[in-house]
C-alpha cells in the first residue's frame, strides 16, 4: 500500500481533480485487472486507447485515474491526474511504487539491432560463474538469481520491469543485465531506471514498421545513452558507423570496442571453426565455444563490460572460456549422418548475412548449405526482399517458408521475400509455406557433411497464426527429422 502523492514523486503533473493523499493498493494500465483502490493509467497504444476504458476501470474500483485527457464526466471520490505522457508517468510511478529497485543493484542495459540477447545472457552466465547473484531481463527468459520466468517482450512494460527488479532486490541480486529495445525506449519503459552502464552492439535495418525512418530508429537508441548518468559507463562498438553517434551527448564515461578500428578494447580472430573461436583480446588469448565474427564482437563487449564492472582480466577471460551458447543463437548439433543443423534467431537482413557469412567462412565449399527462412507478418515489409536476396546469394539451396505470419497471408509474405532473388539464383530456391514441411524437406535434401540453417525464430517455441500460438520448436523439429531419416 502506498500514498498516491508518494508514487507521483517526479511525475510532471498538468492538472489534478481530487485528493492525492489517498492510499492505493496497486497500479494497472489494463482496465480488466483493476480492483478496489487501484490506480488506472490510461495509455494510448497502437491497437487501443486506454482513455476509452477509464469508465470501466472506475466501475472495477479504480480510486485514481492517470490520463492525458480528463473525461468530461468525473466521479466523486475518484482522483483524476492529467499528465503530458501517460507512458512516462507510468514508468516513474512504477519505479516509486516498487521502492526505486534499480538503485539497489548494478543495472546494465544492452541495446542495438543484433546481439542484445547474447550479450545480456552471457553476462548473466559470466557473473553467475564469478559467484554473484545475478538477474536477467531478456527476450528468451527472465531470471531472478536461479528462478526462471517466461519472457513476453524484449523489454517488458515498466510495471513488470520494476516488479522483477524488486524481486531481485529481495533475492540479494547484485547485477542485472537487461535487453533494451527501441520500442522500450520510445515507450518510456526504461524511464526512471538508474543504469550502471549501457552497451551498444550495432545498428541495421529493423523495426521500420514502427519507426518512421532509420534516422528515427537510430536516434531512439541514442536517447538511451543520452539519459545515462555520469556515474555509468557507455560502451559502444565503433566498427559500426553509428557507434560514435551513441556517445555524442552522454554524460556517462565513454568506452569503445572493435575488431577493425582503434578502440579501448580490441580483439583479433586467430581461429574460427565449428569447434569455437580463438581470440586475442587486448593481447591476451582466449578460447570460446561460441562461433563466428558476430560472436567475436559479443565476446569483446562482454569482456569490456565485465572489466568495467570490476572483474580482473584473468577472471573475465577464465569465465569467457566457460560460456555456452544462448538458446536459439547459432545453436547447432551434428547428426549421426554428419549433417550439421543450425538454428538461429536471425530475422533481419544484417543478422542473416552475419550467420551465413560465418558458415561460409568455416565450411569447405564441398558441401551444400541449405537455408530455411521466412519473414514475420505484421512487421517491417521493406526487409523481406533483402532477406530473400541474402539467403539466395549466400546459400547453395534455399527453402522459403512461413515464419510467424500473424494476421498476414503467409503466401503473400513469401512472394515479397522471393522478389529479392536475382535471376542467377532462381534455380536454388523453392517455397514451402508449411514450416514443418519446409524443415523436413531440407533434411531430405541434406547429405553427409551438408549444413542446414533454420533462421528467423531461434528460441521461440511457437508459431503465431491469426492470433493463435501453436507449439513449434525449430530445434526440436529438425532433430526429430534427422533422427527419423537415419532410420
């Protein structure tokens, strides 16, 4: 139970009708969850407007309504607070309601198009190995020390974030690593949180269905660094042309990492094969089970962040050598028939190219590289032909298929992907809408020493079609078919 005036601390108020000295039980932005003496925050979303549900929330027992527009008809005994931005107000209120939990641990945010999950998850692994109690807020899962919770968004809503951070406080967690998405930044989900550090991985074509332009997408990412405190560190990949942009206005201490450019933290790839990577990091050699140039960047970011958070070079390198792959991120196995199957979350042109380049740099070219890939529905359509072009140019065979079509016609999505295929690559491609059948076909096409890449869904264990999520696990399915074909 909290007093309203206490949880409104630092919220910019435009008008108040009623009493702010009331005691409230909980905060919600979904009117269906509101109970007696709760606060309802009316948020304008992409699908619906919370202001349309103010009356319903009051009927359910809301004692307080936070809104950008006070309704014409108000109810006696209910406090109405007008704010400029309800999402920002919700974030600050959530922080206050849960006792400002981010101040009680070292919270590090990881942002960028690709690599967020890997960097955050591996930092969780590394600091756990180092003997600390650690938290993780990621696309794959939420971890409060050893306790696991399912993840619903890359960056959860601000109430959920602060509730998990409070649980971490109660569990004695010292470090938390968190993926910070562009949607999360734009929707103020991270507002009010105190970060000990921020990491920028890279920036490429993504989410242009939500952001109006690439420049807007970049500037939203930059806003995260603009708001870091002077006590924090800002660590950025300067091999990416947008890397230094992130540091332009930050008050945080600035650090850089790179494979190709002059930087505070440098790495060189000495060996790269299906056994792992041998890297020279700031003149120290380290071997890791992770594979590929993109993972060399991830490892370098992890190494730099661990040192900036107080671990010694020897500790960092020791634990890096023990790290294991993150679910759905270049996760692979070799069948009894010596067929290598790789499952990866690559769902952007840049990520797909990175994975295919990595495979091509390792393989001998005597074997086939069969790629199964599609694009999600109700998302950025402009990337679809690019994905088709990259998959067909860098593979020996491609099966275009359905990803998560959501409310779109999967056949139409595949047509847009196929539009990017150049004439010389037409013979390489086939299209099978049913994803299970597409994976089975890839397995049937594969011979000894061939490589199958199943891209786009990675760790996801479902396929979403017309609002219904059905069980679907790429890794499980390809494993079953390769075993079946062996028989």
